[in-house]
């Protein structure tokens, strides 16, 4: 998990449209870019969670299961406490850490 992501707001807050579309001058384009980044962040978090949950899967029942269950609960609480992917993406966008390429404009040398 990127430490910058943890600085994103965990609460809903109102944002100024002018601040969001400052780079693109088009609010819909800015929201589309942020949305795509949120999907990327979400995929990364999901992969990280699935990888860590593999450690908790066991085929046998034992007394250790209670301890593992506690670990799993703590793990779940940790991930519930992080900001949502869309909040992380907006934070990155406003900090200028996201950029959008336009391949059709880059391919002018043909």
C-alpha cells in the first residue's frame, strides 16, 4: 500500500469543480481519468487482499483456527480503515500525480 494513499480523505468532502478540471478544462474528462485510476488502485488492493487471505486458508480444523480467525479479523479491520480507492485517486489527481496520455496526438510522426 502506497503511503500517499493513506493520506487521502476517509470522509466525504465537497470539491471545487474548477480544482478538479484545472488540468483538462473538461470536468467529464477529469472524472473519467480519476475513475480509471480508482479502478487501478482497487485492482491492486484486491490483489493484495487476496494474496494475504491465502495465508488464512487451511484445509484442516484445529485449535489454531481461533487464533487465525483473530488475525483475519485484525487484517479485515486494517483494510476497512484505509481510504476508498476513489478518494485515493482524487487525492493523486489533485496532487498532480496522475497524467493522461493521448496516443492519437503522440502518433503524429506517421
